[in-house]
């Protein structure tokens, strides 16, 4: 196991290097010179020169010890992402401030969706071929066909504005639970169709196995067979779906945060894209890549924990 983990960590080196190279090309070469944008239309040549000197844009791109790419590589690995181009605030401070609202929204949404979809999938798969199964598939397909934006507008207009059950928009004086409750409910409900169909397929594959018939023949209850045996043996695809989704919790929900005014990382990312704040975009891209690589490794380790047949030696 240890040797496998070391090999996987070594594999991450070219992946991270590739991410840094691509982001550098996109944000420093393809995007062109943005010194005029930062300095303003009426800026003097001296001001533009100072900005280029501050960000190191007056240095060679690649082939030098102090080149722009070397600085980009070193700063990213040390999480020194510099200052935002829009308000001159440290990018890492922006990320730290936005992480709490984003996680307060995405973590309950993730846990709620996971528990509800897996529980319903077990029940639906148990009644496969029946009216419950057919009706659930029909509802899931219908929910998957509705745009995510429609769920947001419906919940915001009826549940918040018309009925007053939730705040319509973020307000700093409100407790976190108040302003993330409605977006979390919308996220759970909107994603339930796709999640339920996926987990239903997984459970149906397990219910066809011989050990399920044997368990029922021994007189075990349906609840015991479904939640103790079937769920346990279906953990491989569930872990794949769950663990690889965890990195995206940190990145926030772009639409939900934007429409409800939640100052999380999704909101920060949209503002950065709209303002061409490449410092923020680069930081979020790099952190997302790191999280994805790490949790990909965690996924493989979890395989060996839940299934003794999986060995990395």
C-alpha cells in the first residue's frame, strides 16, 4: 500500500506541472498584456511600467532563472497567488473568506443529496419493475430534463418572495443557516433525479447477485438485506461518485451563490471571470487541480478498505 501511494504521489508531479504550464500559457500569453486594464485608460507609461515590474511581466517568459514561468511555478506551489487585479487584496485572503460560506452551502447539500438518493435508490431497486420503480424513473427523467436555473427561480420566487419561508437574498446580519437553507434545498432537489437514477442502477446490479437470494432465504428482513448487505457490496461505485465530488464542494456552487448573493468561492469565481481577474482564476484552478488529484488517490485507497479483494501490491 505504501509503495502504491508513493508511486501515485510521484505521478502527480507531471500532472501538477501540466496544470501550471497550461494556466500560465492561458493567463500570461494567450490573454495578452493586461497592464492597461489594471492601470486604467488614463494611466501614464510610468504607471504601466510599475505594474509590469510589480507582477514581473517585464521578465522573460521561460528561458531564465527568474522568468515569469518560474515565478508562476514557485508562487503557485507556495500558495502565494499575489494580489487581485480588481481590488489589490491578497488572493489567498479572498479564498479563505469565501471558503466558509461555500462549504456551509455545499456540504449540507452534498450530505443531504447523498443520504436521500441512496436510501430512495435502495427502496426503488427493491420494488424493481413495479409501479414505484416505474414512477420513480419517470420523475427522475423529468427532473433531469428541467434546467437547474428553473429550480432556482421557482424556489426564490415562491418559497422566499411569495411565501416568505426563507430570505430572498444574502444579508450579512443573518445567521449562516438562514441564508443557505433554501439554496441547499434547491441543490438537493435539483440533483436528486440524476443521483437517484445512478444509485438505482448500482443497487439493481447488486440485487441480481446470489447472496441476496441466500439472505432472503435465511429469513433476513428486507431492511437488513438492503442496508447491511446490498449497500455494503455497492460501495465501490458509491465511493467513486462520492469522493471525486468532494473537491468540487470547495469550489462552491456558481449559480446558487450568484442568484442568492452568497459571498462564497463560486461568487468569487464568477466575478473574477467577468473582471478578467486572472490571479483569482489561476488560484482557484490550481487549488481545484490539487484537490482533485488528492481525492483521486483517496478514492483508490478507499477501494482497498471496503473491498478486501482489491490489492495494490
